[in-house]
C-alpha cells in the first residue's frame, strides 16, 4: 500500500517518528537500538487497519508485514 503512514513509538509509548510507505508499499527508517511499536494508520478508501507490531531495532534490519484490506473479493 503506497502512502500508508506508520507511527513508531518507543517502549514507553512515546511517539518517536512516523514514516510513509513508498510506491512498492515499503519503508525504511533508521532507529537507535531498542524496542519499538509500529502502528499503521487508517488509509482513506480501505477497510480496516492492520494491528500494531512490535520489533527490536538493533544492528540488523527487521521486516514487518502489514496487510490492509482493500475490500476486493
């Protein structure tokens, strides 16, 4: 999903950043080592919003997959 906003919060729940997905539905954001929650935001025209996911940032990259419901069956 291109243009979806993902809000990033730290372990105490404070918002530390946000990122938008690119044309391929991907995003990259450098973060200091730590525990984070990635919360997808609603997208106009789509049904539902994916659940937040937690990840630990460190020296290697982390892959998260969020699936938005397009409503197309």
